[in-house]
C-alpha cells in the first residue's frame, strides 16, 4: 500500500499504521479515508497530500 505525505507539514500517512487516534484503523488505504479526514498534525484536507515515490 502506498504512503502519502502532507505537502504542508510533511506528516506521512502510512496505511500499515493508519491513524488510530482519529478512528482510522491500520490497513486503511489512503483512498478509503473519509472525505472529511484531515492531517492530524496540521489539519489540511486529503487534497494537500501526495503519494510518496
């Protein structure tokens, strides 16, 4: 599964870890995150993330 990085603060969403503090279980693909999910560090939306190569 692909990792995604926040272009504002460089926080990395790793699907293997998820975002359990915000209700996202490990194993959740970035594409499957709710539309209203935001970066847990700086609060920007999914549109501010890019796939890590």
